[in-house]
């Protein structure tokens, strides 16, 4: 083993008595699913929503499906969560009581901002009183429920991860005292106390780009098309470099597009740090592509956070022209080719 300050820096070993994950180099993962289910129970069950016209209360959590994980790689925390939650609620409008009312939260995940999370309100019967209660829930309750979901995300990123980033050699310092970053950069990330002076990217105004496309090919073939160098070169009609491994880099379109892969789930999901050459130096976006097999076709969804506002339309048109249309034309997998 190399000593401190000697040998390959990737394998520096600190003098730690517990011999755990020195330098926080190795990837560690912590399952947050059981903790999350308890937290939903704590934050949502019994929640009361009311105004001058009536009162509603969440009485039960009937369904919680999904998972959540916290990952640590080189002191960088990455959170993955996706939940579908169904709630039961009751209400009272003046003197009328309406039992068996339902709420569904279908898309609580790291891909959606809290204000984008859907809260669907329904009753078992369509009545005048029920419609009035639903109006209360939609105008007052949805906002309050989203606030509770924001509390969940905040606690996942601050409370649950305690102990995931281990102290450094100098035990007298606390370089990993965590907080929820309040910066204005691309993505709000957990950072150490030095993050204010060493931010990720540059402070510019950004927007989130969301696109959906369908391709008449299997999810397996589409995944290969987006990650295999030979197929990427075919639809971009130019030489390229693509290393489709976690942390692997890519350079496309004569260097106009570059980045690295941060997560890969074969035939299902691709997450990239992605930038255009024309963007401000040091700034990148987070592009997440998910693939869903639908009979004879595959639905692709792109969620790209951190697109510079000045480049939003140009970026959107670039995906359409140099990716989607080019793939369909090269591999004849669009509607017009059949």
C-alpha cells in the first residue's frame, strides 16, 4: 500500500483507524427506501388542509411504490429516487361529510422539480359537495402536500446521508459539513463549506428542457444507437469518441457537443453531463434519457436540466435535427419510413 503523499494519487491511503473507504474514493451506496416510507408516513399521514369553506384530512397512505438510494463517489453525493404514492383523505364541507376520497402522487423523482410533481385528486362519486372538497384540495392541499414532499427531499439530502462521507485525515476539521445548497447554479447539490468559493459551473440563467420522441425500434437497439461509437458516428455523419461507461467521456459533431456518462442502465436509462462548445466555459447541463418499450416502438424522454436560457431554443432544435431526425433517417425508424 502506498503511504500518504506517495504513489498513484487514486490510491492514497489515509491513516484511519477504521480503514473505511479512505479519501471517499470508492463508490458507496445506501438504500433509502425503508427510511423514505417511514418519512412519508410522518410527513403526510394526518395532514390537515382547510379554508373558510371546508376541511380535508389525509387519513391513510394506501400505496407507496418505488425506491430511493444515496450514493457517494469521491465525496460527491448522488441521489436517485422515484415514487408513486396513493393517499386516502376525508373531508367536510359545511355539514356534509365525504368519505373515500383519493390522492395520487405518480412522479416524485429526481427528474422532476417539486413544482412539477403531480398531485391528482379524486373522489369515489361525483357530487356537488365532493367537487367543492376537491377544489379545496387542489387550491390549498396540493401546495401543502408539495411542501411536505420538498421536506422529504431536503431530509433525504441532509438527514439520511449523515455518515456517508467520512472525515479526512485531519480529524480536527469538518470539510464535509453538509447543507442544502441555496446556490443559483444548474442543479442544487449537496456541497461542503468550500462550495461557495468553488461552485459547479457558472452562475447563469438556465431552463429545463423536456422532450419526448418515438422510434420504431426496440429499446435495446435505441440504447445501442445512443451509446455505441459506430452507430453514433453513423447518424451524426462524423467521427466521434464515445466511451459508454460510468465516468466515460464523449465528443460528437466535431467537438460541438461533449461530456461524460454519469449513469447507465442498459436499454433503460442514460444520464450525462452534457454541454455545447458555445456555452460559457465550465458550464454543463445534466441530460437524462429514459427509454420505455411500447409494443413495436420505443418512447424516449429527455429531461435536460441547466440549459443556458440564451441557448434554449438552439439546444432544442439541435436535439431534433442532429439526434432524433438523424437517427430516424439513418436507421429508418420513423413513422414516415413505414
